C-alpha cells in the first residue's frame, strides 16, 4: 500500500505513510508533499522504515524528484535514516542548526554533509515546484530545543511533528476530541517543555489557515472545529517544567 492521499489539487499532492514502523517501535508517520515535479519528504524515520518508504514513495513519484528531506528535530524516529536518503536521492536535508553536527553520529557520511541546510531559529520559507512556498515555523522546546514544523499553504496542512502526537489509538483521523485526549495527554505533559511555549505556539498558528493538523505520531485533526479544539487544548495545557517540583529532584534510594 503506497500511502494515504491527504490532499490533491492543481499539481499538489500530500501523502501519509502510517503503517511502516515495526511493532516494537513507536508508531511514526511519514509525509510526502509533491508540488509539480518537486517533492519534500518529512521526518522519514529510521532504518526499519527507510526501504519500505522508498518503495512506497517510488510508486508515487520518481525518487530523484525528492528535492528536500525535512527533519523536524534530532530524534532517531525522524533522522536515523538520513544517510540512506541522501545516498538514494539528490535531496538536501533541512534541520535546526543546533543539530547538524550531531548527524554524523547517525552515520551521515562526511561526503554528504554539504547537502545539509541548517535552519536558523526563526525558521524560513521553502519554495517547492516553482510556486508553492512552504513555511518552516519555530516550535522550539516542543519538545526538542531546536524544533520546527511545516505549514503547507497549498494544502492548508500543518505538519506539527511531536506536537499533537497520540499513541495507542486505532484510527487515522480523530472523530471525538474528548475521547482522543487520553491518547495524547501523558505524552504532552512529559515531553513538552512548558506551558509558556505552548501559548506562544497557539498565538502564532492562529495566523494560519489550517484544514488539517498532521502530527508525526498517531492520528490527524481534520476540519476547522477539531483544529481549533486542538489549538485551544495546547494553549491551556500544563506540561513539562510547570508540573515539576523539588521532590522530583531527589537522589534515589
Ligand atoms: Fe521527538
């Protein structure tokens, strides 16, 4: 099966791959945005996923059309396959400038390092296929200190990385927000750094026209009502350092 089509119109297509992770690994979504004859692959994952993703993707586009590999942050379920993707395509890989020098530890060959594009903290715009301009927006400390999300104005999809991640549910699209909370809450309380950044993020993304929020793990939020519920939930969540006290920092035993 070669991906779920999330969007298609006027030479613009977006695909989700959600079933490629092995059972023992945390489920991870991969996304492919195609505009005319150029594509960007988002958070391609690790070694157990790479060749299956390559095969599924090749059904949809010729691999040489992959112009960019976007890496939201440095975790292995995002980045571990970076050497494979730079070997098998002609793409450049984008990642926060905080993490470029960590990639050789994942086996990135020194000859490929010149195909990394370090992203400054403020984010950037990225042109795809001539006339689609993606926004790479800051999401620092959600959860990684150098963390970005992608907003695609052509499909109105916000690729939110670990923000919005859910684990354990058996559906691809959220139907009932309240019933879905139990799959998200524990992860966000522990991994997201603080309510302060969650509020900054909510204020920032309210300036975007979003039809789908697509996290890197678990189910998507589709439609304005669910998207707005999600943003509101993020804005008001207590998480990370907000929940810690000195009793969490005592020596064991
Ligand atoms: Fe992560």
